[in-house]
């Protein structure tokens, strides 16, 4: 598989670090872009303001509990936009609430994963995302 670009939308520094380390170990990542709130995520995806030359990611990892605009709102905006709705969105959250899970799938999330608390388990989850979404699945190409 060709290296890919991932947008990580996450405000927790520890989760950013763990995700980055796990993805770098896989050698499939071309570039990881990180934004720390929902508003910044939409600016990045819509290529506005300081993100006017941002690349369109091949895959989005999206947390629910974000400042300024939560992950549910960001997901809705992504899936309503004809320019970016094709990008697979993996919800990666500490919430195991049935309401959160149902709401994400209702709004066309491609996958919902509950973040483990343990660092080793977290790394295994990121590795499983990589194995499935980056090695098994054929991602759309809309460049």
C-alpha cells in the first residue's frame, strides 16, 4: 500500500503522542496532521485561513470530546460536505456511551472505537486501525 495522509482531531496530548508513535511504527504513514479542536478541524478540511494549502487527508481519526465544536458536530459537517464526505472517519473516543455510538453511526461514521486506558492496549488499537484501514481496505482516491 502507498503511504497515506491522516488527520488526527484530538485535544489530549497523551493520546496524540501515543497515536503518533503507533502510526510511525507501522511505516505506512506518509504524514500525520493534528488539530486540537473541532473548529480547527473544519478549517483544515475546508482549506481555510492558515490551512489554505492543507492536503486532503486519506483518513480521519476523530475524538468526540473536543473544545469549540465536538466530534459529533464535526462528523455531521464532514458528511454533509460534498468535497470531503468520501473521507473515512474513524471515531476514536473514551466514551462507550450507547448514545454516542449510535449518534456517530447515524451521522455516517465509518467506525467507532473506544480508546483503552492502558498505553499498551491503546497502541494495539492504533495498530489494528492501521492493519485494517491502511492494509486491508481500499481507500477512495479523490486527489
